[in-house]
C-alpha cells in the first residue's frame, strides 16, 4: 500500500488504533475523519504528501507523532481533536494551514519552529498560549490571526516592511483583536520599520524594541492594561495612542516616543506606575515623550511621564477627530 485515499476510513467509529505502514507515501483528505475512538497515531517518515482534514474530528486522539522531514501541516488536519494535550511540530515544517489545530481545546501551549514561514487563518483557534521566535512578518501576522488566547512573539532579527508592489501601502498594519487576552511583543533588542501595531487585547506588553514609521501611528493600543519596557518609537504622526477610557500603564525601564510633527502621545485617562518587575528590581522607569501630549481626561502619577513639549487638554470632539 502506497496511498490512503480521501475519506478511506472516515467515520470508522469502532477503530481504536491506526497503524500506517512505512510503504505509504500519501494520505488523502479526511482519510481518518471522525474516527471517534482512535487515541494515538504515528505517521511514518515515508509519508510526503498529506492532504487536509486527515484526522479532523478524532475527538479522543491524544498522542500524535509526526516525522522529521514533513514540510507542511495541512489545513484542518487536527480540527476538533479536543484531547490533544501537547504537540511537537517537526523542525522541517515551513507552513501550517488554516484551522490546522482549531478547536483543539486540550492543547494549552505550542511553540513554532524557526523555519515556519506561513501560518494559516485560525490555525490555533481556542488554544491557550501560542509562542513564536521569528524574523518573518508573515509568521507574526499568522500568530496574530491564529485565534490563540495568549500570543507571545519574540523577534529573532530586525524587520522592515516593503510593499509587494508600487501600489501597495508603505506601511503594514497588524491588528490584534479583542478575543486576545495577552499580546506580548518582545523585540529582543531588534527593530520594526513601517509596521503599525493596533492592539485591542485585554493586555498589551511591548518590550525591548525600536519602532520607526515614516507616517501614521506605529502604536495604537486600546487595552485596559499596557506595559512598555525599554521601547523607542518615532513617527511623523502621533506616535502612541492609548485609547482605553481608563488605561493602567506599567513601565519597565526607560522608554521614549518621538513625533517629528509635534504630537507624541494621545490618551484618555491614564494611571502610570512601575511594573511589578521594575519595583522588585529597583529599575528606574519613565516614559519620555518628545512632543506634545494630547489628553482627553487625566494622567495620574504623571511624574512617570516626562513631556518635552506641552500637555494639552482636548475636547471629546477633538479627540474623536484623532482616533
């Protein structure tokens, strides 16, 4: 046997184990779909061609071994495999398809190999924690759109966005939606150029990174809880917007935002303080704003924010024009 055809064993409700012979090189779409009693499977290294949804709906599948050498995890491959608790993605994998691990409710944490260059939409929908160490903007975008509750991104190198065509936007916009509980971006000392971060996560943490943007607002954050740690951001527009009605701003170390057009920070009500780690380690912490601060509300503990411009109270109508 060299090939298992599409839907060959789909809905085999009495099958409890799957043994795939080493002669098999291809497994078709939905080949083992909803084999509801299967608990473990090992895919031999001979398999080089996997189609989508192979094990989708195998709700008791808990142990999966994938071979080194496979280069992709197809779309919906483990969709609704709710008993999968842990998973190791082979280092050889470069792409993960749409909904590949969606509804794997038991999967708590997963890390992505450095070689992955493409992550499909909602690939990890409903998993708890998703982490990547990457220098690929496509992987970062995939992580943000993965559907995971907590997203951790660590930059392996600096990133500069270049539009694919002359008609493309000169900036890349990354939108973190409100389903996200924690969004953490750690630059590891690297920089991001011409990328705009818009975060509606419950908490947004940005550390150790430099943002530069020829125009626009590189950081627009509506999170109720925000932590900035040793960031440096500059733009010709408003560089940082904190748009939550009551933003709890925690600082670790010295961060600086600069606007060449004059307005560096736009905010509503902000309470500034040191992060817990900064307090514990005794780290001097401050947000320096090179430009004006436009505020529609109050800044509490403003000694943590150094303004090298003017602090300007604006009306609700004026605030609405900016956001």
